[in-house]
């Protein structure tokens, strides 16, 4: 027996999948520091700092700290400081 998925749930799923692509615009003021950083280096080739995009940023963090980047990513994802500049400054 198939369960029926409410139309609103289906719409949310479609919309969620539609925005799951690479970030190509600046993050909004409500974004986390991870969102600001990702929008600053994605897609690859759009940043002089990390021309390889998010993959190069992650490789840099792994080399700099010598361990997987999960803890760093998690912390940045929980910080909402209002701007890319504030996140970079750690305010």
C-alpha cells in the first residue's frame, strides 16, 4: 500500500531539490558564516582567494588543521554574524 504525500510536502521537496545546486549569488544577511564563505568562493573560478572553489577551501582547512573539517564547518554553520566581513573578522 502506497502512502499519500501531501501536496505541500511534495512542493517543498521539489523546491528544496531545485535550490540544492551550487551557490552563484551572494549570501543573504540571515546566512550563516558557512553560507557567506561558500557564496564567496563558489562556483569554482569565481574567487581569487580560492579559485578551486569550496573543494579548494576544504583542502586548505584540512591541510592547515591536520584533521577532517567537520568541526570547523559545523561551527561556521552555527554562526550568524550578519555579513561576510563580520564572519571573517570573527566578531
